[in-house]
């Protein structure tokens, strides 16, 4: 499934990072990891507040729940539950767009961020 978000030219990488952060939280909550555990691993301020301590805490619980989150170091993420693929986030694509109706020339050009994602839950929704 391809999803799109719009971002300014100055913060499109932050938009991508935050979106990926939300995706991981969504997948983990969808497999039944309790929210009180997730809230301890994912700070309220989002990806910006995600510290080393949060990563250590998250890794501890991922071991407990037999979840693997694999970052391909090129913008993609693959998630497994008990060795079964449950979610994939492919590297985002970025497209410059122009809004001719925008009066401010600095805001006229923006970035369209496209994420190609898949989760096992999407397929379950189609079957229902």
C-alpha cells in the first residue's frame, strides 16, 4: 500500500522519521503488546525524544515478545513476530511538488513523501 504525506522542503526527513516511528508503534500495538509497555518505550514527544534509554527498553521487550525489528540502514524496516514476517516499510520516495496557488514563494515548493508499507493486518482486513 502506498501512502502519501506532504512536508515542507526543510522538514521532510523529520516527517519520514516520525511517520516510521508511528508505523512501528502501530504494528507493535496491533500484535497485542500492552500500551503501558509501549508508552514506556516510545516517548510522547515522538521520534525526536527517542533516546538510547528508550531503545534499550524497547529491545528488552522485543526479546520478551519474540519480535525482531530489522533496519536495513537504507530507510527500510522489516518486522517479524516469532520468525514470521508481519510488516514491511520500504524506503520512502520523495517528489518535489509546486502549489501555484501559494502566494509565498518560499512555501510554493513542497515535498510529497511516499511510503510503501505492508502489514499482515492489512490482509486480515481484506479477508473480513
